[in-house]
């Protein structure tokens, strides 16, 4: 079975969980922000901005191109730490982290 359809579904679930937690609507980062060399563009974007404008966008581009996935994806721990630090309500934390874990698993197991 192809990785692309399950990944696309998982990304839509992640988007929906972020919308439910009111973490989706935000300004698009400046073009310079995307040039960051730091993990998760931590020096130029908030983590929700990175998830929306970098993580989801890049994975969707790989899906569209039917390209190879990264060798490993381990974003969920950073998301969990961020949401806890920001005191995001527990039910939103759970849904978002589970959605990211699913994306991590699909990408990592795609090899």
C-alpha cells in the first residue's frame, strides 16, 4: 500500500486538530524566516507556524511529487513539549500530539 494516501489523511487530521485548538490561524512568516538553519525554525517561527508552513507544506509537496519520504520523522516530542509549555488544554494537546505521532510513524515506516 502506498504511503501517500495515509499520510495525506494524517496531515488533514493534524490540520483539523490544530484548528480545533485555535492554533491554525496565524500570519505567514516572512520569507527570511524560512531560511533558518535551526531545528523547527525555532529562531524565526513559533512551532505552530513551523508545523503549518514548513512541516505540513513540505510533506504535502512530497506527496504531490510522489517523492521519497525522509528517513526518519520525530516531531511529536517537540510538539508535546511546546504544547505543555504553552499550557494548551489537555484534550487539545492529546489530539495534536496523537496526530503528529501518526505522521511521524507513517513517514518513518515508509522506507
